[in-house]
C-alpha cells in the first residue's frame, strides 16, 4: 500500500488550509453546478416539448397575428406579425408604467410633506391616505376604480365636459382629448426644446457651482423657463406654427377623432398612482425626518423662508435616504402594471403572453421574451437611479 509523500501531503494541507485556494475551489464548484443545472433544465425542457410535440423556436414571430388590439398609440393592424404585437405590448406597458411612476412620485412627495405638516387636519388626512391605500391589495383597487368609477360614467351622449371644455370629454368609453398632428417643420421645435433643456441644465449647474465657490445664490427660475419654454415657442411661431389639432366630436353613438384613453387604462393608472404614492409618501417622510433638526434651525436662523428651507436645505439632504427605496418602488410600478390584464387593458402580458401564446402555442419563447422585457426595464431603472444616488451622496476627500 502506497503512502503519500511528505511533499504531496504538505501541498494538500496547504491547499486545504489556504483561504485563497479554498475560495477559488468553491467558486469553480458553484459555477460548475450552475452550468450543470442550466443545461439540465434546457435538456429537460427540450425533451418534454419533443414528447408532447410542441413547436419551438422564434420563427413564429414572423407569422400574422390575426387579432385586433383595443388600444395602442402605434399603427397596428390584425395583419401585422406577432413580433409587432410584442412591440405594441411593450409600448403600452411602458406608457402606462411611465405615466404612473411620474404621477406616483409627485403625489407621494406631496403627501409625504403633508404628513409632517403642523396643521393637525392636513397631517391626519395624509396619514389616513397612506394607511388605507397601503394596506389594501392593489388588484382590488384596480377592480374598484374600473367597476366602481370609470365603468359607471355617463354614456357618450351624456358625456362630461371636463373644466367646461367641449373637446375634453369623459364618458364610459374613455377619455377623449385633442390629438396633435405634426406638420413638416415641427421637428425644428423639437430640436429647440432639446437645446433649451440642455441650456437650462447648464445654467443650473453653473449657478450651483458659483454658489458652492462664493456662497452667492443665483436665481435660475426665469432663465430656465425662458430656455425650456421660450426658445421652443419662438421657434414654433417662426416656423409658421406647424401643428394642427384633431378634435373629438360626437358622431352617432360615440365620439370620433382626437385621441382616446380606455377606461381600463385610466382605472389601472389611478390605482397604480394612489397605491404606490402611499409607499412613496412614507419614503419621503422618513427621508425628511432623517435630516438633523439642527439643519432646519440653522436655516431659520439665517432668515430663510420655510419654503426655501424645505427646497434648498431639507429635500437635498433627504434625497440621500429617499432614492434607494424609491428604486424598488419604481420597479414595482412596472411589474405591478401587469395586473392590468385583470380588467382587459392590452398590456404586454395581455396581448402577448395571453392572446399570442394561446394562438401560437410557443409558451417557452413567449414567457422568456416577457421575462426579458421586465428584467431589462427593472435593471435599467436600477442602474439609472443608482447613478443619480451616487451623485447626491456626500463626497469624502
């Protein structure tokens, strides 16, 4: 019987006792197990699909969809392919989630500040808003807003004219608004808007730098408004106002022309906004409370008004505590928008993972594409907000 040489035993003991070698070994082992699990899953899936004679591959995306979609800003026709259906679902989902994120953040900031108001009634209203909406399931809120509110609106002939405006119509068929029709030179107004935004950002950055260096506060509100709104408006009028409006009008039993938003989209949007704004309000409240009270007292001793104290002293410091949980909130808005399928809004899950899947039978491919979309959007939101979060953190020398 052979025995290990002292040198080999010493090398083996060194491998066992050296933390670096063990770390590399464990990482290789875990990576190998992961690769094995992935290949096993793929092989098992292919075997099961073959045994059930299920079609596989992405060639089906070229086939004609053959079904109508209730609402989309894109020019979709039933003769279009499944791939175009996928993009219709992506656009509808991004539009719904994007508007909901913006509104939920704004409402959340307002309610969060209200919770800390000195007025007892205002603080209690905000507290009840948060507690009631945050502790009610989102799906129930969606159904409530759809069946209890928007589905019970008047019929088209008894439509509500919002703010007394005859081209802003609300009824049980949806919200009807004027639809812009851009003419030939309108692109110049768009370019002017982009230039104005860049100019406004540069002005604000320059003012901030000057304040940090000299302590002098430079007012940038008027120059910012002139850059963002004035420059595009001047360009718009100088190019002959290259924009027409298609106004909605009652023809027969329904409104024709203009743009429309389905009651289902309105219901989902309202539910997403009020539900997630309740969580955003708590994040804002916690962020403001995390700022040392001495900061408020110091600002007040300098004679700053309360509005300036909140905007220039408290909120910038509170953002360091608000942004990290807000990342998760924004991602949740995108993922929770998939609940729109419950009331028939044609989002990605509805038009692609339900209708397209039932017609084509390519379950694995369709589910993988939907998962890839939500994962990509979530990672993009996380990356962008993490970059912003790193910029607002205290920079140590």
